């Protein structure tokens, strides 16, 4: 099972300007309030089943922010949901301020079977796709950060994240992946550089949106839709557990 949560937060100190990088501080608060054994599991290699990011919906009200958390799997839900449902106030020691939870909602509950059925069977195949990068996003290639998204990096990230989550539908055909890459292109974008502060490090990345188009046959397009759609739950690129790579995916036309 997958659950998506949105916590609406209000920052007490109006002189502060919250940043999406605060997601890392909120994540630190989260793991301080869940079982030590589970925290140790989260630090193991592999896909972390927590994806979270901070979004500032209105720049005219910077003290009101949204904390979006996606939990992938029943274990993550059982371990983390109690914290999300009971927390009322968060103290950010770094900025000497308090944050109040003003509203909380579970925005989506789904399963792997539901996702597979929606994208591969019952839903339409959409050749036009849009990805909005809501928090700083980056990839790593040859040990270097990549400051512009490409089809191959996005699809490879999506396949890796899907395979780490899925228990019944692994995508391990390299030739099929290359065909998806070759038959998909970015045809429009509006991006800007945007870095993410992680402790004392500044990670270069980007925000904005891209539009993509696939010329593949119906089954291939459906699979691409699934992979891109799953990024809303897993995040895209690197450090999605710490606040990077939050995204929204829109399938725009058949």
C-alpha cells in the first residue's frame, strides 16, 4: 500500500523565509520520533520507502508551507503514520522557531495492484506527459551532479524506484528500457537552477517543468505512463527522502 499525506504548517517567526530545504529538518524530526530499529533499516542501502518534500504554495504568505510525505509500503505506514497523525508542533532549533500543524490530510491511498491496473489495463495511454519539479531535483552521472533533466536519467530513475517497490512486476529488460528512451523526447521546458541545502552542503539542481512526448506503441506508452506516474509517490532523482525530487505528473493527451 501507498499513502500520501499533506501537513499544512505555519511558521511562528514571520521574519523567517522558509525554504524547501527545510524538508531535511522536518525529516530529522520525524526519525527522532519513530522506532530506532526502523530508523536503522531506513539507513540501509536500497530505496527508502519515505519520500517527502516541502512546498510553499503562496510566496505572498511565506510562513505557511506544505509538508508532503509519501509512505511506500505497509511497514512504512505503520511506523510513520502515528507520528504524522499526532504531531501538533515542531521545534526547529536551527532557526529558533516553532512550527504549528494547522491541517493534515491523507490525499491518496493506493496499492501496487491499483497502479498496475490503472496504467496498464483500464486507463488510457497518454503520449503527452508533463512533469513539474516541485522541489530542487538533481541526478548524478559519472559522480557528477546533472543540472538538466534528460529522458534517460528520468526513466532510469523511475525504473530503479519502481523495481525497489514492486513485488510482482519487475522491469528488467534493458532493451525495452532503451526503446522507451529512444521513443520519448522533451519538447518543451521551463526550468531554472535551484540548489538544495543539506547540512553544510549545497547540492545543485533545478526546478520548473518539462513536457514530453512518446511515439511508442500503446503498450510502451502505458508503461512509460506508469513509470512517470509512480514518480509522484517515489520522487525523482537523488535524495528524495531528504526533500529533493518532489514532483507532480500530468498525463495530458492521448
